[in-house]
């Protein structure tokens, strides 16, 4: 049985939300099998967005899965739902057992190298409903996540998201905090992130 190392980021508990970090969510063998399968079996898409009138590639690849049949739209990108693959369902079940929360959809992102990133944002789209809990599961290379308060910029947190780790962001964090995965000049390999959420 996997031992979960639970670290509560105290600076977030005190101000408008909380975050829990769990290392080694899956057994080591299961995580080692899931990582190459995610890269090879998922049909990754290169999305494009318009910035100041110019079309640009989003600096990561993505895929959207929803057992609820929900379309997901953000930044002008429309994700049509695909059924959640069985191996991703297994990850979802482990997260649900650990957190006692239910999820029906997942946004998968593939960061192929250090230049792949995601800028400051909050997961607060209307489709997520009034109470948003996000389960962010990582496979592959370690990347740094930054969080900062919307109204108090001196309140910020950085955390290294390791292989086989789960970062839980609990309501009302998305209303008060933003987060990013910045670019890095370090020579890092690919990372897959599964961001589980409950679509209304």
C-alpha cells in the first residue's frame, strides 16, 4: 500500500483557500507504466490562440476528457469531450479515494520541454460551478508551480510538482489565487499533467 506524504501549505490555509500536496499517489510500478502510456496513447492536440490579433501556438499540448459529455471552453479554445481512458479512470479513482471528492472530467496537458508553460490564470470558468476543487496529478519531470494572491501580491507560494504527485487546490482558492507553470531554462524532460475537475 502506498504511503502518502501530506504537506499542507500553511500560507494558503490562512488566506482564502488551501492546498494539499501528496507525493507518490500511485504505486511506483503503476506510475512508471502510466507515464509512457499517457504520452503515447493520448491524442494530443496543438491548440492556437489569438494574442493582439496574431495566431500563436499554445506552449503545450492538450486533450480533454469528460464522462459527463461536457465541452470545456477557455481563452477562446473549445474542447470537445472524449471518454476518459481506462488508465486515466484508474488515476481518477485513486484521487477520489484519497480526497473523498468526485470528478467527472479532466484536462490533460503535455509539457514536452522547459519552453512549454502555462501563464497566470485561475480555473474559474462558469462550467465548473460555484465551488471549484481541482486535483492536479503530475507524471514525468519535476516542474515548479507558482501561486499568488489576486489582491495581495506579497502572498505567494512556489512548489515543485514531482513525478507521481497530487496537488489538491480546494475551494475557494480559485476565486482568490492565480497560478502558473513558468518556462525554465533547465534541461527538463517531458511532463504530463492531469487536471481533474467536476463539470456542472
